[in-house]
C-alpha cells in the first residue's frame, strides 16, 4: 500500500486529528511509518489497524505509538477481484 492510501484509510479509522506522523523509513518508497495517537483505542479500531499493517504498538506519554509496515497492509487486497 502506498503512503497516501494508508494515510487516507487511517483517517477513516481515526477521524479526529490526533494521529501525528512521527517518522518514515524506506528507500525509494516509504515502507514504514510511525504515528503517535493521543488516546486509547477500542477493539474495533485495533482490528482495522492490523489490516493497515500494524507491526508494533507501545504506550507513550500522551497515548500510544503505532508502527505500520506498509508492505504488510492487507486492506486493499481484501477487495481485489481475482477474476479481473
């Protein structure tokens, strides 16, 4: 998944403007991003974050820091029609 699509999908899950990009890593493409989310997440939101490629989560001072591996994001793969 590319970074722009990932950012759009994350905004659908966490609509308020409290997800702040912390860092990006990758060569030509962005492969890994970290966001600081300044509130607790419910179970429903956590499930969606896994489909966006969440690979690490840790508690930070103001909330949690979530790391995503964009190569493991599966949300777009769910809707791909295999016969097209």
